[in-house]
């Protein structure tokens, strides 16, 4: 059943999880959690985030294909400029 707890931000940004949650999920000091920021809604998860791994895999794939950050940014700028040249037909 979903529940909520109120946490207080302490010195140096430290949050303490309620003892009942730590016990229920067998959490110990040193356990790693993933914090996702969804536009101000924070989700704390015991699962590790795949975002870093996926972005590294995409970067590796693009590098193998000869793409670079500079070439992708150039392409993005060109595409954006081409949209600016289009005038909507309001008739």
C-alpha cells in the first residue's frame, strides 16, 4: 500500500529515511539509491538508473558511426534554422 513520509533536510543536504522503512526494506548504511528529478517531483528508488548506461551506449554507437557532439549540434542548428525559414500558410 502506498504511503508517504515527511523528511527534513539536514545539514549539508542530508536526509534521513524513517527507521520503519529502513527495516522493512532491509536497508543498511552504504546502500545506494537512485534519485530521479521529474520536474520537482523526486522519486527515490533502490533500483539503479539505466539512464547513464543507456546514454553511454548511445554515445559509443554514434562515435563508432563517425558522429561527434559537434556534428550533431551542427545538424541540429541547421534543422532548427530550416524550420525558421518556413512560413505557415494562414489562408
